[in-house]
C-alpha cells in the first residue's frame, strides 16, 4: 500500500496541476491534504516548517520562480540548510501557467486557436500568465474568453472563472508527458517525483 504524501502549493490552480502531474507520474502516491494555497509569500514564510515536518511525514511542494534568478538560488534562499530527504521542492519556471502552455497542442485545441500561436518555450516567457490570458482573448469560444480574460473595467488581473476553467483543462486535456517536451522545469519536476525516495509513495 502507498504511504500518504502531503502537498504544498501556492494556490488552487497550482494544487490541481501538481495533483495531476503526480497522477501521471507512474508512481503510486496516496495524496493527502494540500497545505498553503495562500500565495507565494506565505509559502516562502512557511517552507521551513514543512521541511521540519518532513522528518515525520513526506511532502511534495510546488512553487513559482516568478522573478527570481533560477530555481537553485531560490531553493538555497528558502532552505539554506538544504531540503530534508522527505521533502521534494519543485519550481515552475516562471509560473505554473508555463506548464499549462507547454502542452501547446491541447491548449490550442482548448481555446480554438492555431497551435502556432502557443509559445514553444513557455519557460522562457517573462510573464506566462499574461501570455496565457492574451491567447485566451483570441479564443473562438465566448465562454472561455469570459472565464479567463478580465472583464472590461475590472480591477482583477484574471477572468471571473480563471482557476475553474484552467482546472478543467488540466484535468481533462493536459498531459504531462507531452508538456515535458516544451518545459524543462516540468520535465525536471516529473523526473524528481518519479525517482524520489522510496519513503515518498511507497510503504
């Protein structure tokens, strides 16, 4: 029987991407509660606590790189004494939206736009979230545009059902194996969970 693994993520969308990535990893994880989901600053402030808790219970953590230089430097900044062997910390470059865009064929079909419009190297996007929303503006489907794109005059940076609509895409269309071809940070994350310590996901 697989042993339980707890998750940590910045937000609801990050949680769903992480859960679906683990479901497609080929490992038999028994996924438990997801902690965090209160933004990147909250995760950064509490990562040390999760690292300490990993002494007793395994954790898999997903965070965005945002504007930091690179994943190794961010990890050293957050955990200067290193990660416990029971904690797997993976960084999406630069945001989890990069990983969503990385399955370009599926995302283009989801929006109803030409595949050529989706960036081939989403990890290289300065603001993949903005790029995703701009692609959604071109969607042939009005409901998708309304869900993902901020309404005229809105002070929000996202549409009214941004998380829900993208969660549906991730659960029903997104495939990690395809997306890994276009996102090195996703490929590293998948390999990390596939080869992590036997205490993660196995009794």
